[in-house]
């Protein structure tokens, strides 16, 4: 019959001493200064909440713009340019739109407004845009 050769579990005395001291300090502040301790705990919770929210938002936002999307009614020329990875001027030329005058000019039209003004569907506008982008970037496989 074999004997058990495992070493006995020995707790590190420094770790238990630090833990005991930490608990006694925590107990001291909670009993002698309950209001500031509560405010500090609430501030920590709020900080953790906003830090988690920031990290989630940061992760979702920086996934980037989806590429080569078919046009949708809400899209504006600048978003379409980012989606197709071309300068905004190229998209404006393909869609037959004038460049905005500068700051303070009216909002650029949505793709639905462009399609309605030109009397075409969004699908036809998407095909025309893809053909124009392919001509602008001949090496790109789209």
C-alpha cells in the first residue's frame, strides 16, 4: 500500500497577515466614517459602470464602417465614400452631385433623395456607383 507523498498545504503567513490588516482597516473606516465610506463606494460603482460602458462603446464603434454596402435610403454621399473607400469627390461625381460650398452649406442629400431626383431606384444607383468605383480603382476586385 502506497503512502500519500503530497506535501501538506501551508498558508503563507504574509498573505494572511495582509488580508487581516486590510479587513481591519476596512472595518475601521466603515464603523468610524460610514458616510464618506458609502460615498466612496458609490463613486467606485459609478466609475466601474462608466468604464464598462466606455469599453463596450469603444469596442463597438471601432469595428469600422462596413465595406461595399448596397445603398440605403438614409445614407449620405460621405458615408458612401467611406464605405467604398474612395474620396467623397469621386462619389459626388459618380452620382452627378455638386460639391458643397463649404461650412454652413445645406446638408447633402440622402441616397433616397438622389434616386428620386434622378428617377432611378436605389439598386440602379448602387450598380452605377459600384461601376464608377471600379473604374476609379481598376486594381480593386469588387
